[in-house]
């Protein structure tokens, strides 16, 4: 049974006295070796190990074969936890003939702390025959190495030798525990160690052995308690502190774990596993931005553990950084078990990025009974439909049907069905409306479905019943007006909207409905005046801004004069400086051929929304239209880096390749996007590029 930990903290502690030592070595040329050793011993007695090290190094420089100096130096290194240096000096002291009875006990400890297992397993303990207590301890360390190397016969033989020693050393008792361990009796070994602990509660090797046994048994809480006692006794053991910190995280004691992690990070700031620990702690404390930074640092330092990627992806998702959430979670998705929450986060991130097909593939690994998230499936359905994946959307709708537990669920499934021309969706909407007659959004959705399906009679019936049930609801009269307009009954529509405006004169919805009626009657001046009224009340109302632009373009050139749409857009930005308003302004400027002005708008800090398809699309169109071909190519490359399977990004990049006559590059791009290759516009461009390269495929 392997009881040694595989994970080890990098030994980064180095003395900063090396330069000083070199200077002093030059200055102390007059002392003899024995004088250096004598002064070193005085400094050791007074607790000044650093000066003692300088004296001993001076002695060794004068006489490299001085065994005593090397022994004393190794002994100091043991006290300062520099075990690699201690092992080196003690080994040389032994080889140079220093007393084995003094060297071997320390060397065995150095071997154990360095996990020099082979060296420890062959250590000669014969020099300790006159000191049974010391021999028991050294033999115990040797026994541990034999168990580690799975040399059972030698281990049993050594246990018998330790048992025969005339001593009451605790190491004799600890050695006997290995009989139970080798017999695979973990419970018995635990009981033995607990009894020994009562006699020697602070013994380093006992606490270490018991903690390791608890870890093997997956008793994390018990292991953390034992290691907590260990750290109190030996706070400078950084390897055990590292393990203890990890256990604290596992058992949910993150506040205490944070204290120890901070200490370790200061000592070794570039340790990837420590940065992973820090990320886990910060994420558990809802410090997601800090957790993401720590997780990314861990990854960049070479940590390939999927946990680091999971924390990075999770933390990015929590701060709505869907690009990084998708990046990290995609890389470990294959390693995650089906139904893992990380898969749902990945799918949600991909939906936000417009990667509907990938999201669909990810969610296929999530059982509908365990997902409990019909909203996510509904959103995915909409995105699949938008991206043209109708069959995939239909399959998803069938899966979502089993999740309809509420009126909201029925509403969502109804909309999805109608989106793929499944008229049964209206039945779902009618059920939802019947189940929630007082829910205005549900009634509005059903009304919209009736209008979209040109079922105007049902729309009017719904409007009338809605008005009876909720006579003060403006939307009920707006529905009547919309249905009346569809049947060219403008008088009825006008009356219904007048009633709606009496109830809510400042509501933009009935006002914009009236604008549409006026526009259909080609009364553009009245429509513009009404739109201006809406914008005066709600300057950032996007439908009114777009309608104003459209209406102004409908007026005869000699009547309309210069457009003041930009003025209204600037007022909207002042009222609500959201990326959506900036992008709308850029879209309108593009439509008027003002491409440089559009690019200037999109360069504003508040306009940049790297998660918005509209931002990427509008900027790309402006760059291409203004003949900034190289910048356009760079833009579409960045877009594809962020959203590798974005249909619009691929189309934009192909247009640039076409303009630059880079037909081979265009074909290579198409070949690299198999999921998009069957889209008709892309197939047309592929044929065009093949013709240009004389490729008859």
C-alpha cells in the first residue's frame, strides 16, 4: 500500500546569505579549518545558524574533505528544513569517514524528508547496534521505504528485527503497525495508531502516518484534524502545510485554508498548484474575478489538471465572460461525466456566443430529468432556429416537451413549435393563457402568435375577452388595433388605440402601434410627429429610433431635408450609454454610407461588446464597405478566434478573401468549418473559389 503523498511542494527556500558568504570567505583567509569549526560551534550554541554556515563553508573551502565541517553543516541544514542540502552534506560526511553512529540518524531523516526511497532502503544501520533507540527510528524510516517499494519480504524481516530491539521507542510500536497495513487491514491500523497517539500525541512521524492513513481511507475531515495538530507542532513543514491546505479546501474550511494559502503563495508565487488552490478558495468565497485570474495563472504556469480549467471556466461564467468560459470548459468537456454542471455552463456560454450547434451537442450529454432547466433548452431552440439548424431544433423541442411543468414552460414550448411551423404551438400557448388569465406577458405572446398566423378572428376574440377581464390593460386594446389593421379596418384600429392611449398616454407600445397605422396610410408627417413624442419620453427606445430613421427615408427628397436621426441617437446615448444604442447608431450610419463615422462610434469604450454578434457584424461591414480590407481581415480573424463557428464571421472572412483574390485561403477556411460547410451561401462561395482556382472538384 502506498502511503506517501505524490504531490510535493517545490523547494524554493534558498538562503540569501550566499553573496555575503562569498565576500566573507575572501576576507577570512587567515583562519585555520579548526578555528572556523570552533567559531561555527559557538554560533550554533548561540542560535546564529547563518553565521555558523558561513564559517563552515569557509572551512570546507579550505579543506573540502573535512568530514566534521560537512557533518555540522548538514546538521544545520536539517534544522533549517533545507533537506536536499542536508542530504548532500551528510552523505559526504559519511563517505569521508565521519562517525556513522552520528551521521546515519540524521541522514535517514534527510532521506525520508526528500523521499530518497532507494537510498533509504539500502541504508546500513549496523553502526547503531549499541543504540537501540536510534536504530529503531532509523530502521522505521527504512521500513517505510521498503513498503513504498513494495518489497514485502524485506519489510517483514525488518519488522522482526525492530521488534527484537531492546527499547521502548515509539518507533518500535509504529513499525508493528506496518504488519497490519501489509495485511491490508486499514481499520486495525487506524486503531493501533490512535492508541499510540494517546502515548505520543505530538510525534511527527505518528501524526504523519495517521494522516496519510486517513487520506487513503478517504476520511478527509479526520485527516485535516491530524494535520492541523501536525502543523501546530511543525509550522515550517511546507510540504505538509500544502497538503493540509488542500484538505481544508476539500472539507469546506476555506477561510482557514486562505490563511495558509496566502503564506505559501508568498513563498512560491509561481507554483501552479498553489495558484489552483487559491482559485478554488476565491471561487468558494464568490470572488470570481480573482479566482479566474488565479486559475489562468495556474494554467499558464503549466498546470494541466482539469480542475484549473473547470475553475477558470466556472469563474468566467459567473462574471458573464462567456468567451473565456467557453474556451476553458470546451477543453475539458470530454473529461467531464455526463450530467456534470460544467456541461450546462458550457452550453449556456456557447449560446451567449451564438454557437448553437455546439451547445446542442453539449446538451445532448445532459439527461432531461437531471437538467431541470427548460429555459436553457428553450433558448438553445431559438438559437438553432436562427442559425438554420431546423432538424436539430425539432429534436430539441421534442426533448423539451417533457419539461413542461408550468405555464411559462408551455409558453416557451409553444413559441418554439411555432418557430418551426408546428401549429400545435398555438395549442400550447392557449393552454398557458387559460392557466394564467391574469398574466399579461402570456396573453401578449398568444396574441402575437394569432397575428403571426394571420388568425385575426381569434386575435379579436382574445382581445375582447381580455378587455372584459382586464378593462384597464392597454395591451388588450393594442391587440384589437393590430388585428383590425391587418384586416384594413383602420377606423376600429384608431378607436382601439385611442382607448389604449387614454389608459396609458406615455406608453410607447400603443404610440408606436399608432405610428405604424399612420405609416400604412402614408401619413408620414403625423407618424414622425408621434415618433418624436415617444422619443421625447423615452429617448433610448430602440424601435422608435429605427422607425424614425425608416420614416424619414420614406419622405420625398424635396420635403424631408437633412436627417436629424444622429441627434436623436446622441440623445439616446446620453440617456442610456449601452452598447446596443452605439451599435444601432453605427448600423444607421452604415446604411447612409458614413462608414468612417460608424467605425468611430464603434471605437468608443461603451460601444465595445465582444459578446455581441451585432458589434462584430456592424464593424466588419463598415471596414469592408470603406475598402479597409486588411483591417477587415484582421477583424474577422479576431471574430473567428473568439467564435470559431460563427456563421457571420466565416461569411465576412470569405468576402475578404474574395476581395483579395485569396481563393485558396478561402477554400481552406471552408474546409476547416465542416459544420457550416453545407450552408447554401457558403457552398456558393466554395463553388466560386473552386472555379477561380481551376479546381474541378
